[in-house]
């Protein structure tokens, strides 16, 4: 397994400021030590949307896996709207709609795995994970309800793409001692075909609406199998 890079400084340490392209309300929040900064997609304000993409394109005809920790903290009113991992073929400044759009609505050539904390009309509940295509969060091709709450406490997600089988798998677990990982989704998706790109952009989006939350992603890493 090889760590997918971004830009690296002369001392070999990652340069997260050059590794990611941020749009909307997305910002990097430094952490102590050598740890990569937090990607803060929204900051508890109304009608925010943010996106953060790896500057370096990823070969979407190959398998990959991304792991990350997310912490979605509710605002004064219960938290909304959630975050998504997205692979897309639009570009490194792509940004979608606020509210139930989770920052990816309208990113037309995309595959999203959303972690949705607010029940809009098309949603099954206020705690679901779903795969959606073409930047349309109203059309879930698969949904699952995790056993842990997406809102409040941090959770660890692992999203794998098997390019040979053309399947996306989504695992998640609470970030607590003894928590077990749960397979949430295992869906047939052709990422390169759906994004229209053999080399596309991957990253995260998030949004708030009339209900808000602070939505952070951190400790993320992308791996690709060696040829
Ligand atoms: Ca929703």
C-alpha cells in the first residue's frame, strides 16, 4: 500500500496547505505536533457550505481506500446537515449547495458517500449513510443507518473502492474503546465512468442550513494498492 501524496516540504513532511484545495467555508485548523490539520468544512453558521479536495488527482480506474475521522457537533438547534466523501470530475474548486445539499448538490459528475445528520423530505431518517450519484442528494442508490450516532461524538469511516469489481464499500465505527467496525454499504458503482474522468478529484464536502453544526474531518489518509 502506498500513501497517496500531496505536496511535501524539503524535510519530507507533508504540506497540507498545498495538499488541499479549499472552497466556501472550508478551512484548515492547525493541530499540535506533526499531525495534519483539521479540515473544518462548516463552522456552526447558517447556510454554510465547504469543500476540500486533494490537489493531486487520483486515478479513478484503480482501487483506493480512504480512512478518516469525522466529528460533527450540533449547534444550538440540533445539528445539520452532514458531510460527504466525494469523487468528482469537475475540478479542484467544485462546491455544491447548502443545507440538504451537503455541499455537493449540483456537482454533476460525482459519486458521493454522505453522512447525513438531518432528515430532509427524501431522507429515511436523521442518521444515515448513503451513496448518491451525479450530485443529487435526493436520490439515494443505497442507504444504511449506522448503529452509532453520526452527530455528537467522533466516528471513524473507511471507504474502499474496488476498481476491478466496481464496488464501493463503506465501513464505520464509533471512536471509542472496544467499538467494532460495521459494514454499512457495499454497492456497485463505476467511479471513473460516473465522474467522466480516469483521473479525478477526491475530497470532502459539508453544509449547514437553518440548523447548523461544526463539521470537522481529520486523521485522513488515502491508500492505493501497488501495481
Ligand atoms: Ca439530509
